[in-house]
């Protein structure tokens, strides 16, 4: 499904979320409106490395960021590998890859809207860089 949040389009692969499209959209709207900072949707992480990175990303609270290196250290891998996995996140916004940043700035963002979308989500959460 495609949803617009903070003026940018995001793809959410419902194969990884145990909820109806309506429920996911409702929670994304609540997030955008500032009524929700965390999603109470059951996400099925894929097996292997991508799932490990997604699980680590899901632990980052709204309004906070972690560097690629921070996440890499937490799962004993390299920062570049974490960045590549972030780019494959099938449930953007719900699993907050936008909260993962470079040590010296925003880093990258592969969702539609690129860094503008990442910045908009972080600003919505009042995250400090």
C-alpha cells in the first residue's frame, strides 16, 4: 500500500504487517497528526540480517536517532551493511529507518522523497541531529 505522511509518499508492504490496510492507514494518520509516536502493529521481520536490522530500528524511540554505526555495533556488523538494510525496509515509517542517521548528518534515505522525506519525519518527531 502507498500512504502519504508529512507530505511524502511511503510504501508499506502489508505482507509484513499483521493488520488491515485500514488500521495501518489510521495509525499513519494518527502519527502524522501528532496523536501517536509509536505503532501498535505487529510487524513480521524477515529471517536473517534484514530482520535483525529492522528489529534494532524498531527499538529507537520517536524523537531520537541512532547512527548507522550505533546500530551496527548493537548487532555486531558494519555500518555500511546497516545502511544497505535500511534501504530495503519494506515497512517505512512503521519501522523507523528515518531515525537512523550518519555520524556527520542525515545519511541517506531510499523512500520516495529521499532526504526531504527523512527530514520531514524527523522534524515531525522533534528529533535532534
